[in-house]
């Protein structure tokens, strides 16, 4: 089976200054095209390390995708290195040059300097992959039956090239069909789930792999199958996936690989209903998750992020007295926040949250991690007290996911009652 | 110099289902301790690949940190593999066993099954690093002068172990001092900046490295130095950093490695002022960025995320007529949003944004990427029309960062006038 390695280049990856999102995205695209990613390697802007990585990864893999180090400054050494690695000499690519000129004239609207023109230079041993979103061209090399493709490290520019890269790869190699099925469960731990579906797992044929992806209170299960008979592979995995869904039905949230905000959003949209949010401790994160979904305006009106007492009073009509007596993190306040948001925005459903996510702010009776969540509609507000024991970032994520799940369950119960 | 490699294990990393945030965080911690990370490698849950990665990385590096594959289910093979790799046999670790029992009884509050108890098994050839945040113990192995440390892939659990790991490493090796200085510029492109500080760059001694980290309209510059004389290294890099700051002073935003929301937040806090936001297209993302900073309640009141027309009218008193005539993405509406937020929340400063971030929603006179930003206070509202040409996610980030920068400049100008 044809296999790929991804090499990402940049010191910033090795000192942890940036998180590498490129290789996850590239891996997804390769996977969809039937190309298995064997390894991902990150190396610094260091000649010997990049050279060694090219040697090593081409021993492992047939396809080596490289990002980073193509900028116009002195620390960018990928291009001269590739030029030497593939025994070329640097020449101006006319199409790339025209592209650089156009970008400076029309998009950036400023004059060019020498180093910008140099962006259009490429080794004469490569085929150029044009960069429509930036100045650094991509480069395609072949050596001993292996393909090496170098792309810029800027995610938006790299993403703009991948379609052409994958289409070129597909004419060079024959790829099998890789297919996945993913479902999401809540309310059962990884080890219990594994015990519960032991029989199912042991009955799986060898070419279908089951993976557990636990994420604090939620477990994703993923089936993966690979083969050359597209139709047979799809049919077979679907049968196993149907069985798996039945087995875990008690805890099943969705049978797609989608985040909780999408599950709740789709449920709302299917009922032609809209929701709003009132957020204290999560500070707009729930709103951000929901509005990250294109088209979310179909089911989402907006949010009041009431970080201060004042904002809770002014925007959500929370009573000053309740705030003073019960404190912002209380059942009473979160209920008033939910009612206040519904009264002002008049959506069908509401989520309100107030909690202490850390690192500071804990109280003897309300330790860090205490969160009150209210979900409901104009007829009924339901409250839940939850406790998370993680850091600020993780507590924020958990609060958001749990709140969206609680609203999902409320809507399902609500609709059942109506029906 | 002692060098480290990080191996992350899991099929989910190779199909792009999750983004690897662990290795960036680990790299940061190692760096602070003076340990240079040479490479980062991700491999799947496959016996041969993990084995090969251990062989290869221990050729490159002295320290090999491994995360992932320690769970209780069948796809987790790291522990049996390490047991074989280091010629051990699995034995129960009593402290780890007690920890597993405690977590199930006190934290999870549910009974254990066989596979949970197995979590307390470790190879007898390792030293156990106890996991206070989960059930899978860490394992420390030594072989031919190299150190291998295996930790769980769950970020919160891994993070809880790193302090002990680094402290143990520091007794095994002597590390040099690694130091960085980072500053942020806006308003000048990477190539122009590079041309501008050419002289400075060519005068740098060989052991000080300058890196450019461009990020659409902002460029971070980072100086890195390594050496054994802590004091001399710090003194020298600071001198170069002072010079660099003077050279780029026209475009300098901050001389620390901090995000824009922190820069603006610190400025507000230093003046004892607070801000609020009114967000349409960014859907709570600006609020989320700000509230991700612990202690942000000192300078932040809250946000109105007015995703629908209705929410703009009800919460921000935007006129229905203006919305109908000018549309939500207009100078008039964003100005009214800013004034509405200030009137209701009564903060000192405000940011309001309304735009079309894509992928859909573009109009002939307002293409995707058009964003109106208003910043100001009760005396003056300033508006800016910006245009971003990226995808939804990137456009959202750019809108947020630019809005925060525009408010920063407004505050500086505002204070100058007052003074």
C-alpha cells in the first residue's frame, strides 16, 4: 500500500511556539484520497536535520509532503536545501514571478523588493505547483520512484495547493479505498464500553480496526477499513457500524464524526427552532463554538456574555439582591440569566452558564471547577450543578460541551412530551 | 548538547482526527528547562512503527518522551510494547493500584472492572512516574545512557507528570541555558522588515539566531541564544534585543511573547479602565479570546453576541430601519452596535464588529471577507472597513486581532490627547 510521510519544518514547532495544525489537515485530505499517512515528523530550520529527515522518511514512505521554510528571509532554508538535495539549479519560474508581481500590485498594494522576486525562483529539477494564495510556489520532485512535494507553512496557502497535489498523486500511484465510521457516546467510560462491546470487537475481521477516542465523559468509537473494492468495503463496514450503533444505543449521541455543537444545532434546525445563550464563566466560548458552524444563524440568535455583575444586571435583568446573597455562581443566578436571555432575545431555547473555571476564584463552598448550567425554554428551566477538576481551558471546553449536550437532551424530552 | 525527541502515538494523529497539542506544550516545557527538542514524530497504533520510532529517535536524541497508547482498551499497545522493548515483565505497582482504586471510588464514583486494574501493571524494568490525574502510570526507562519516558496521551494527565519528569531529567543530564526574546510588529511585511534590519541580522553572533514568524499582517521576531553561562547569555541577548526593539520601534506592539488580547488587556488594566464588545460575525470569539486570560474580569465587562437582526435590535438598540436600508454589515450598524453596547454595559471602551466571514453570505457590493469594525468610547466612535481574503476560521481570527489592535491604538491616542 502506498504510504505518505509529512515533514513540517520550523524551529517554532520545536520550541512549542506554535501548534502544528497543518499536518492534521493534510493527513485528513490524504486519508480521504486513500493515502495512508505512516508518520509525521517535525524538524527545525537546520540544514542537517531537514536533510536527514528527507533521507529517512523516503525510506519509510513513497510520498513525502513537506511544509515550511519557504519564506523570503534568512532563516528559510528549505528551497536552497531541496535545490541541492535534488541536484538542481535555481531558475526564475515565469508564472510564479507574474503571481508575485500581481500579489504585490493588486492585493498588498505596495512595492516589491529584491527578496520578493526571489520567491519566484525554483530548482530546475522540480515541477512547480503554483500558489494562488501567496508568493512562495510549491515544488514537486521525483526520485527513485518516490514523490516529494514542498509547500509553504502558512496554512491558508498550503490548503490552496493540496487539491492539485492530491490530483497529481492520484495519477502517479494507485490508492486503495480507506473508509471510516465514527460515532459518539456519552455517559459511559472507555473501559466499560470496551467490556460491553467485547464480543463485537472480537468478531471484527482483521482488516477492520476499532479505535476508542475518549475525551472526558465522551467516548468516540471509530471503525476503519481499507481495501481496493470500494463498494464491498463500504457495504461491509456499514453493516458492522449498524451493529455497533445498536449495541451502544443507550449512550449514542451521533453516528457522525461531528462536534456536539453541530449535533445540537442540527436538532434545532430540524425542528425549525432557535436558541440563545447567556454566558458568564465560558466568556463567549459556547457562542464561538456554535457560530463556527457555517449557517448557524438558522438556529442561533446570539449570546449575552455577562462577565461582570453589572452586565448580568443590565443585560439579563439578574437581581442585584440575588447576586449579593447567592453569588454569581448559583442556581438562582443561572436561572435568572436563562430567563433574562429568553425574555430579551425571545429564542425558543436557552443555555445559561455560570461557574468558576480557575485558576483563581475558588471559594470554600464553591471550589474551582464548580459550574451551574441552566437549559430550557419559556415553560421550563432545568438546572444542573457540575464539577470539573481540570485547568481553565479544559474546564471551559467541558462546560460548553456538557451544556450543549444538556440542551440536546432537554429538546428531545421536550419534543417527546409535545408529541 | 543534550537533545530530546518527542514521539506521539495514535492513529487519530495520522488520519487528522485530532490536532496534536501535547508535543507543542511538552516542547515549551523542555525548552524552558534548557533541553533542546530535535524532532517530533507521530506514529500510529502499530507495533512495528512504534518500535522503529524508538530505535530511530534514540539514535538522534538522548531523551525520548513518548505519549499515547496507554489506555485500557485493545488498541492501546504502548505498554506491552515497551515491556518487550526493555525486556521486562509486567508487575502490579502497588501505588498505581491504590491510585486507580481511589479514582474509581472517589472521583468517578463507579465500580471497577478487570481492565481498570490492569492499568496499574508496569514493566519491572521501569521506574514508575505516578499519575495523580488519571489511571495510567507513567514509565521511565534507561538504556545505553538514553532515557525514555512514556506518558498518557490525555493532555491534562501528561501535563500533571511533566514537572516530575523534568526534575528527574535534570539530575541525569547537565543542560545549558536556552533563552528567547520575542517581539510583535504590525503594519510591515516580513520581507520589508528583513530588509530593514539586514544590518542588525548580519551583526548577530553565530550563537544567536533570529527567526521571523509572520502571521498575516503581524510579524513576530524571535531571538534565541544557548550557552552554559546563564548570566552572560541573558545579558548579551538582552542587549541585542534592546537594539532590535529600537530598530523596529515604528511597528512595535509588544516586546513580550503574548497575544494581542493580552496586550490590549494589560493596557486597559494599567489605566484602570474596562471594555466591552458587541459581536456579530465573530460570534463571541473576541469575548472568548479576552476571557481566556485569567483575571480578565479586571478589564472586561462582557459582550453582546448579536447574531440575528432581532438580537441587534433587542440587545443593542440598533434601528430596524438602518438594518433594513444599510444592511447588518455597514458603518451605520456597527456604529450603532458600539453605541448600544456602551449605553447598556457602560464600559469605558468598546469594540463592535459586523462582517461577512464566509463561506457563504457574500453580496455584490459586500464580498465575503468584508468587515466593519468600530472602536471607541462615549465621546468618540471610530470606524474601519477591512477586507480579509481567507477562510471562515482565519477571517474570524484576523477580525478579532485587528479589532483588538485598533482599540489598542485608539486608547493610546485617546490617552495622549487627555494627557
